[in-house]
C-alpha cells in the first residue's frame, strides 16, 4: 500500500512510521509533509526515501533540496495539498496527522482524487464535517479514524446495523489536571499541562486534554463519522485509559474496546482496515490493571466540553470559530502569553464576537478561521 503521510514529523506521524518500519515492506511511503523540523525530516528521507516532501516554509526546503536533488519538494499550503494528492499509484492511503485547521484542505483534495483517508486531524471533521460527508459519498472513499476513541467505536460497530445503536460512549482520561480544583488551575504552568498521565501525544492535544476541549472536538467528530445525534453521544471519565470507548445498543448490550493506551494500535488498524494485522505491542494484562473506574465528566469543571458540544449542535461556522479560538489560545498559552484558564475565556469571547452563519462553504470556513485567529493574536499577544 502506498502512503501519503501529512504531519510525518509529529507524534502520530512518527508512530505511523513505526508501523511502516515493522510492516516488512507492506507499506511504501510515497510522500510526506512536515513543518519546521529539518533534522527529523532529513532522517525520515534517509530511511523511507519518499518521492515528494513538503515543509512549512521555503528556507528548510532549500536546505533539503541541496542534499537530495532527486526528490521533489514543496512548501506551505500548496505543498501540503500536493503531498496529499501526489501522483496516482493505486492502493493509495492518505494519513492526515496534521494538527489544526490547516488539515482540512488536503483532506478535501485527497477525497476529490478518490483517495481513502486515515484521519488523525480532528479539525477536518470538526470544522468541515458537513462538507466532508457529502464529498465522501460523492467520491465513494473511506474515512478511517485514527483517534483511539473513534477507532474503538468503529471496531465496536463492525458488522452491526446502525439503526440498533442507542448511544455512543466516549471515554476520557481526564487529562493532566483531573484532580485539581478550579482554584488550583489558576496557577498551573505549561510544563504541568504537558504532563499527561496516560498517553504520549503532541503539545496541542495534551493541552486540549487538560481543558477537555479534546473530548468536545471528539464528540463533534463522532457525530459526523458515525452519523449519530449529539443527544446520543455520551462522555465518561475513565482514569485508566484501558476502555477506549463503547457502544450501547437498543437491546441494552454494551460493546467496549479495550487495550493498552498505545496510539500505534489504532494507527495499525486504520492502515490495514478492514483487515486486522498483527502488531507486536504489549499485551493487555487485566490482572495487572486490576480495576477500571468510571466517573461523571462534569460540565462545571470542564466548561469547554459543553461549549464544544453546543458549537457542534449549532453547526454552521460556530465549530470553526470555537476551533480557531482554541488553536490560537492554546498557542498563546504554550508560549507563555496567557494563563491556563484564559483559554476558556478567550473561546467564550470569540463565540460572542463572531456570530454564527449556517450557510457554510470552504471559503467561509477558511476565512472565519483566519479572522478569529487574527483577532485573538492582535488582542492577546
Ligand atoms: Mg482521542
């Protein structure tokens, strides 16, 4: 199978390469995109020999071109889209592991090319779900989730009639601050936030897990992936991250997906879907795990969870506003410009300032995304 990996130098991208490495030639890396990590990309080129490479900015490409004159290079938005649509080889799969709204356009262009997508980029469905679902139907392509919760749900639904689904139940570890009070959250630092109890993830999603925005975005994604109403998508806190999500059926049966928290499992499943191929990870030891805990995820403690679900329900441009405000605010927090609790204040403010528009288009989404980020960076940088 031919892989086109967007965001290859990030956390999910690197773990995708782990699967490629262990596949004994089953997967070929055709094109890759990164952002600004020259050394990492150099190593990836040496090991996987892609035909096309794109980076965020031109200056890094110039340095790489000198080293690898036979490879085709691109950069920025155009380069990213080209990495997703490069060549036509047959048996192609795009792995979209880019972080942020920038992941939407390459997904769209790859679908238009009839290419299946293994999706780790949440924003594709959060801001573009309505557009994407129409395109998937039109071009008859598969969208396979990489996110552990959605991969779990997809596996629980295997062979089931969708009319028998009663509820989808998404689990959440609770993030780095699950045991902190609101008062304690006032003074948490970037380093505190980046210390996730169970999962190894990139900085953005680790902060999103601490604010619970991540779970909100996942509810919106689940709505579009599985065509289930928001009222029937529940969330529950589960500290051990062993149950990755569950589906409740109309006969009261509940099917859960269990496993150790290792992103390479859902990545491996997405790459080999609909087959299940071997992965030599650590086996789940239930005796060692001992007990599993489930608690209510409180909207009071995690107001961003509710804000995200409400934005999802209101559709139109509200999810774009919410997501853009979150991207900008998390970026400001990571750069020490704002406090942790200001993330939610800034998102609430943005949803007040930027009014919803129910008639969406790609142009409107991209335009709103830029305007919201611009507004926040000008005001808070
Ligand atoms: Mg997840």
